């Protein structure tokens, strides 16, 4: 298989490219410079630095000619801040590229595509009573992204959307997204306990994401959304690993608080957003209700796509140690760019 990828130098795209190549596939990627220093970019991956969205349709088709599979491993997530209306930013980076490029993929004869999405789409479909797409612009955008992607599927073109949860692991030279967690919990370091919501989350490692990307390219048929996870942890279980990684031992007391209490504590965040003119992709008040749930996913879907066992504790530990170094100012790394 010949794979054309957007985002092949990012944390997830790079790992997928490595596995594609190990399995005998060819990979070409377009990406924005610079490369993170020390990143393990596969030497066999053909790489072109450019902003593909500035290319004409004919130029893009020429770049993709002869390729079988398109992988969209780019875009932004809810942690990137924008002024209102924030949905416009999600449309620009996550939806509009698919509206433009997927038809071009079909014109040059590609057979399938793999789109990296979010497990918030799974949550919106699993719990319609929560009205997540109504309350949260980011979640609405991810559902819209799936619908746009699936609109191009037919008997000659398969579309797989991977609904990805929290991902752990690092890429040398690139800033992890988990610095934001350090910022959130640092203020409670001097307290005898940490107060945090009572729910939990699905998760997996960077390597496992690479495996499911490749598996979806090789196996997925029709228009299909794949809920992705390999591990499910409560926030209490997760934070104990986080505190151990920060050198604070593995017996930190975590007090699970109800959603209403978290909402009270987020008043300062709402005020800061208002002062900065920022609209949150995840509504601040509604976030408490999400985090009070066990947003767990059966690993059977990931296993079906070829994900194999990995050390999630080691991956979390590595992510947190690097994030702590960035927070402390001892490491200067490239931003994740939402990948």
C-alpha cells in the first residue's frame, strides 16, 4: 500500500509512519516545519515541507497521484485556545481540509482514508441525554467532522474515523499536551490531598495509536467510526501515577468531588477566559459533568485493529516527567500543534 499522510512528523503520524514502513508499505507525508530536534522521523518516509492548503487542487492531486490511502493525522483539539466563535477554528483546521481533500483523493483513485478524531464523539453518541454537541463547540465539531468524512464514502472509497481518547507517550523535541495538567494540579501540592472529579477516562499509548491507524488503513471497510481505547482508569488511579511521576510518591490522597463542586472551583477559569476573550471548546460548566463520568471504552475495537499490549504506566510516567520539565522551564520544546 502507498500511504499519503498529512501530519507525518507529529507525535501520532510519525509513529504510524514507522509501523506502516515496518509492514512494507510506502509513506509520503506533507508537514509544516520545523522538525522537533531528535524526533525519530523514519528515514524511508518521503517528506515534503509545505502548507498543503496553500496548494492548488491540481498541485495536491499531483502530490497524491499513485497513492492508495490517505491519513489525516493533523488538526487541533480542545486545548488550543481561540476567540469566539471557537467552532470556526475547529471547522478551519479539522473539517474544511477534509471537505477539500477527500474528493481529490477519490479523483486520483485512492481506495480509503483514515481520519484521527476524538472520543468525545463516542461520548456524544453513547450519552445523548447529556446533549454534548449542544453544550460544547468542540464536541459538535468532531461529530460534524465524522459526518463530513463519511459523506465521501462509497463502494470504491472506505472512510475510517478513529475516536481517540487520552494518549500517553512522548516524541523527542516536542512539548507534551500534559503540561496543562501540571498547571491544574500544581496549586494543590501544598495541601494534604488533591480534589478532582470522580469519573475516569479511556486511554492508550502512542505506539498503540500508530497500530490502530495502520490497522484501520488495512482492515476498515465502508464508513465506520472506531471507538479507541486499550485501558480505562478512574481519575484517582491516573493521578496516583501522575504524582509518582512527579516524585511525590504513589500514596497521594485523591478526594473525588461531585460535579457541582468542580463547577464552583472553575469560576476563576471562566473569568480568565472572559478577560482574554477566549471561548472554550468544552464549556467550562459542562466539563464537570463529563469528568464525573467514567468515559470508558471496551478495548475490543482497538484489538480488532491490531493494537497490542503496552506499558501504560511507563507511558504516563514519561509524559508527566517531560511535562513537569517544561513547566519548570528546564526543557524548551516545540508545541504539539494539536496533533
